[in-house]
């Protein structure tokens, strides 16, 4: 009976959460509906709408938290909901095209989610007896409880679908996707919200009798209390492990403070992860009064400060050599935050930890607001570094780049790294003197600059050898029409550099012809031969593919004109229309239509 009662209570909690966050549920339904449509259509061109609905979900949840903490009238609640909708619409019209994956838009949107998540936790604690530590703990418990229930529910549904498919009748694979969509888009968020305590509002603090207020605080305190298992986990496992790692880290820093510490890039992600761990454990330990937790709170903020301070200084010094990327911008920004957090943890009582959340939200907001956001600052930094390096080596005249192989190796590395960054972020399209080179920057680097790209002293990037690569397919979106009336034959041809190609024979006017590929003097040629075994025409396939790769205006997509290469002589004409080109590590693969006209 108790189990049934618990299940009924939880379903009742889900219903109450839906009533408590109505606009959030509307956005969740819209997201689930959009996902269902995308599953049926098998397309992913609605990124803009997905992101917008997600922003609306977070904004509406924060708006409800603000209403519950500071307001009481229904009109005020409606006004806050309206504000959330307006901000969601503003986001929709701000983020640009939805057709392409945009790394910058994705990261900025992720930062917005992060800011709103922190705000969701922090807002109820403003001028409240409930501290940020307790609200954070409540969200922490709700997240992992939701994760567990979500996994169990989806696994159960998956087994049911599998049983039906194996024992009764065939089930379309999309049923699994729809089930996952409903669980993740509807059940999980609402289930999480059902665990959000209904904190005291400002009106309740002043209108409730002391007895009523005390009774409600008891209920809230129960919601934000530390489970015994979590207390044991933090006190006797996580804190000791963090302590051991800290000792190892400090020993390394002391041994290498004048050497590798300032140049070892691998330390950056490690120290960022360490700092995040210390801050999260500190906030969780602020709800625990065991000896290890108290000792952790006293010592670790003071240990954190010098570690992140040194790392931040090291990251800033590297900017002189490599310029500023958005990744290093966030490393430095996090270092600043962690240093401030360490200071605040050291001088403020634990009930004031909410100030750390404020600092985090402000710095996160700074990182996405132009002109001081991570992407604008990194673009300017990388552009200036590239321009300065080219000018120092007399490689830039007006808007023209002058190839020069006789420059110092460190300058080659700078040029290679900055060009790689600018092209990977598509910033080269906004730099006047780089626009004319377009695809040449990433594919025919040596022709532009006079040397092969070098990304570190060993010629490696991310511990992998650098490879020239290019991939593009024919854009079939506009249903291109190809005229074939002037040609005698059409051949669908697949060329793979790593495997032999079959010879294709055909007849025109009762005369036999053969088309095949053959390697001659290190070049792979497409050869048209007559029945007397004489070559009528030969086309260098690799050179032709490189020509297409260097002249395309849009990355990874070929127009019909860009994909077409025509070669002719007095005996024949061959027209190649590439449907795909893949070049990687000096290996050339392609698929194309070959139109042949015998004169």
C-alpha cells in the first residue's frame, strides 16, 4: 500500500508541477511535437526552432521562480510569462540561419542555458533563509533522481517494444525514437520540476504566523536536506580523493614552477576540471557538518586560489605566442571566476555562497555579449596575429598574400594555427584580404603561403598528424537539370584511389570504345581508348578534383556549374559532373557522371 501511495503522490507531484510551470509545459509540448516531426521527416534542418524552444523552457522556468519569490498577483505572473515569450522570440530572430550547424551559436546558446540554470537555483534564495547551498543541493538531488527514473522508464519501454517486435509483430524503428523523445522531452523535465521545493515568498514571510512559517520551513528543510548516503559519499570518499589529487598537483607545481608548468597545454583542462570539482564539492559540503567537510571548507578555498591564479597567468602568457581562441578565453575567464570564488569562500560565511553564483552568471553573460564576447575577441586576436606575422615576413601586400617558404619555423606555426582557427570558425569569410582565397586556405595551403602547414614542433595537431582534406557533394536541393542531347553515352563512374577500377566498354556507331583509369608517372588518369587500343583522350583525375576543390564557393556543397569539368579534343569530348569528392591524406575518391561524345 505504501508503494502505491508513493506512486500516486509522485504522479500528483507531476500534475502539480505542470500547473505550477504552465508556460514551461507548453514549450516542452512544442519541443516534443517538433522532435516527433523531425523523426518522421528524417531531417535536422530545424536547429533554430529546437534551440528557441529550449531557451523558452529555461526562461519560463526562471520566470516562475521570480514570480514565486517576489510577486503574488496573477497579472504579474502573466506579465513575467509574456516577458519570457518575448525574450524567446528575440532569441529566435537573433541567432541567424537554422539550416547549418553553427558552433558559435551552439556554444552561446549553451552558455545561455547555463546562466538560466544557475538563475533557476539562485533566485529562490535571494533574501531568503534558504541558502544557495541548500537550493543547489535540492537541484542536485532532483537531477540524479530524474536521471535514474528516466533511464529505468526508457529501458522498460524499450524492452516492451522489443518484446512486441520479437513476439507479436514488426515494430518500426521510429517507435523507439518517439518513445525516447516523449521520455526525454516531456517526462524528464516535468519530473525534475516536481522535485523543486515551493519556497517561501516575500508575502508569506510577512503574512504567515511564526508557527505557520516554521511549519513550512520544516517541509522545505526536509526537501533540501542531505541524504545520509550522499553525506557519507562526500565526507569519506570524494573529499579524501580530492585531497590526494590536490597533494599530487601541488607537488607537480612546485617541481615544475620554473619549467613545464608554463608551457604544458595538457594542464589546462586538468586544472579546470580540478577547480570545478573543488567548487562543486565545497557547495555540497556546505550542507554537511562532519569533521572532514568542515576541514575541507576551511582549507581548500585557500589552496584553490594559488593553483588557478598560476594557471590563469600561464594561459595569458601563451596568448603572446598563439593568440586568443574562444577555448582559451573561457579557460582564462574560468580562472578569474575560480580565483574570485576562492576568495569569497575564504572570507564569507557559507550562507553567503550565493554571491559566487552571481559572479558566475555575470562572467558568463560577459562571454556572450559583443564586443567583449569570446568569439569576437578571439576573432580579432587571431586576425591581428596572422596579419602581424605575415607583415613581419613581407608576405602581405594590400589584399594579396605573397608565398614565402623561407620564414622562421615559429612563424610558420603561427600562420598555420591562425589560418586553421579562422577557417574552422568561418571567420575568413569576414576578413577582406582572406576572402579571395576561400577554399584554398584549407585545401591548397602551400600554394597560398609557400609551405606545408605546421601546427607544432612535430607538425601535429591534437596529437594527430596533419592531413589535407576536402569533402563535398553535389547540391541536389534545386533538382539540377543536366543536358545530355549532345553526348553519345553516359557512364556512372566511381573512382576509389585505394582499389582498382573496372574497364567499361561501350559502342558508338558500331565502333568499340573503352574508358578506364590508369596510373601514369604518379598520376591517376581517366583514359578513353578506341578499339585499336589507341588513347583518344586522357584526363588527370586528381588534378581535376583539386581544381574543383579550389574553386568552390560554398564549403561541402557543389553547384552544378562547380561540379562540371569539360575536356575535349578533335576526336572526342568528355564531360565530368561530380556528385561527390573526398580527398584525405593524398587519397582521392570521387563519384561522377561521365558524358562522352565521339566526334
